[in-house]
């Protein structure tokens, strides 16, 4: 299991928060609290912090994992010479997942643009997630899988 971390927390210039001499654990905690505040969420207690969620958006299946760019797949159905074939197209997001918060809905915070200024991804772009995934934070109604950090 992966130990809890927030990507970039050690490099985040935490001197503003009075934590310039803080260790990596303190930097992760401060960054996590800051992300929770920005997302209007309550920080989860150790042992309940989410590392990964899997979910569907339309026909696409997505995985958001802290510290990684989102990845997904989309089935492509084609008919050729009277036969149907299905291939799977691989998708990838452009932003790194910074934190995932439990709730209804789950909230995925990335290093992408904030929702107010984020442009919608064109649905025809094969490497861009559907438009609901181009905002920050991303709201996930019903994850199909949830994995937690080992705190």
C-alpha cells in the first residue's frame, strides 16, 4: 500500500504557513488541509484518505490516482463487412491528481485550471476527457472502486 502524500507538497513554499522548517509529513498535512479548504471539503482522518477512485462518465471508464494524470478507456464499436468489432481506445487527462475527498459526490482536485476558467474539452478529441472532466475540481457521483492510502 502507498503511504499518504500530496504531490509537490515538499516544494510548495510552505513558509507562508509558518512551516518552513516542517518535515515531509507536516508539509503533506498542510497541503492536504489547504486543498480541502479550496475544494470546500472536510479533510479525511488518517486511514480514510483516498488514494484512487475509478468511475464512469458516459461510455468512458476513468481512474484518478493521487500523484498521476487521470487515465481512461472508451470502447469503439464498428461494423465492417456485416460484422461488429470492438476496440478499446486509451484516454489520458492533462492534469495531475492532487487529492481525492470522500463525499456525495466524491471530489477530485487536480493541478488543472479552476472550474470558473476551465474551457470544455472538445468531445471529438480522443486524448481529452469528456467536458465534465475538464473542470477542477472533478465531481464523481458513483465511483466503482475506491482505494485508500496506508496511513
